[in-house]
C-alpha cells in the first residue's frame, strides 16, 4: 500500500475545493490552482470533515505511481494557497548583481551583455539587495522552474564558487592545479 497516496489531505477553511472527473481545482480568495487527475486515480472530497482522499482503481505499477503523485500535487496546491512556496537564490562573484524592473529580472553575471529574464504572472520576485533573489508563488512547480532557469544562467563553478546558487546549496570546491612534484 502507498503511504503517500493513502494519506488524507486536510483542507483549511480558507481554501475551496472542486472535484471533477478529470481535474481538481483548489482555490482561495485570490488564486486558483488546477491539478489534472489521470483516469487510473480517483479523488473524493468530504465536505463535512474538509478532507480529500486519493484512491486508485487497479494495482498495476502505473496506477501505484500515479496514486502517490496526484496526492502530492494536490497537497502541494493546498499548502501553496495557505503559505506560498519560496526559493531563495544567492549571486556570488565580483561585480555579479541582479536588478528588478517590474516583471523583468536583469542579471549581470560576467557576460558581455546583461541577461534579461521575464518573470511570469503568478510568481512574485523580490531583490532585497543586489546579490539575493527571493521568488514566491502558490504554485510549487512554477516557482521551482523559474528558480532553476535563473540558476542555469550561471551555475556555480567548482573552483572559485562564483555563480548563482540556491541559498541552502553547498558547492563542493575543487583544488586548483598542484604545482611541483
């Protein structure tokens, strides 16, 4: 039995849930998130206890894997509407910096021209200082993808550690050339 898939999703009072055959819509006063439900999985909503339950029709490997996946996606949507997901990035390097202009993030990270990244709607970007970027959103997938795209502009290199990294990321440093012997 799936431990993740069988866990009950407790829905707070501030979140509304609509269950259809092919999707589940989780909404708050300001936002709405949609999760597609494959045909191997069933979702039931109990409005008296404010709980969502995810089940499966068969016991084949595809149904088992989708069971836990759909439950996790719905739980992430519910949690994102109550407390937004957050990713923090650091920029390390002499002269490396970031600036924000409305929904455009400009990165000066050692290239001849600055790199401009458009921040999509639904993601809130803050630049508290020139070397830190904070991304928040109720959609976990979206905030993680934007953070990965920003990090991919200049990933941290192993010799000096320069580049863009997650704030909790540890970069394993290599020693340079060994002179002599």
